């Protein structure tokens, strides 16, 4: 068994001064940092995911401060690979599947934002079907905590939510 932690879209626009703040984003960020530290200590592959939208999008616009990965996550990731995506599914039209395959990953641990959107789409992606998928709940956030909890409950039917 080989594990990888995938940290999805913990970006500035999701925080209090951003274009689309999420409830409890700061708490989820701390949870994601803890997950990164644990993964590094256990010598897992750690991968950051950054969503870049279009110039006319309401958030994550190219070259904007809001599209940048949160500084606490950037510091924790260090030299980990960062994959840029443009859709909710972190596998879709990216090299994530190839990277995981090259490292012999069998289990992926997902954490990040938004639980009901990008985390869910990545967890249920066809490209991840041959891996065991785990969700680290303490590092997840959505527009409301209730929506995040609902998404995590739904994901628990197909994934190990921890």
C-alpha cells in the first residue's frame, strides 16, 4: 500500500477577504496543514491542486491574489508538486493520474475545498476508481458547514471519511 495526500483548492478566494469565502475556511486550512505534516512524516507523496478559472469567472481568476494557494498551505507543501486544473475533478485533463501511477499509489487521501464540489468530483472521478479513496474531513470546507457535512455523509457511501 502506498499513500498520497491530495490537497485541493485551499486558495485565497475562499477566505474572509476573498471573492467567495467559505464557512470555517480557517479551521479547514489548519486541518489541511496538519494532514500535510502527517503525510510528510510518514513519507507519503503530497500533491497540491490549484484551480485556475477564466478571466471572467467570479473567483480564481488567472494571475489574481485570490487564485493563489493560501500561504499556510504553500509553506506546508514546500516543494510538493502543484497541479493546476480548470474543472472540479482534479484528474480531468491534468497529469494527476500519471503522477500517482508513477509513484505506485494505491490509496489517495483528499482534503480541501469545496467539499461538495471539487473534493466530491475528485473522490468520485473515473480515474480514481482503481485506488482506495479516503477523505480527511477536518481539512474540508464548503459555503456552509452543514453543506460540507452533507457532502461528507454522501461521500461516506463510496469513500472512507476520516
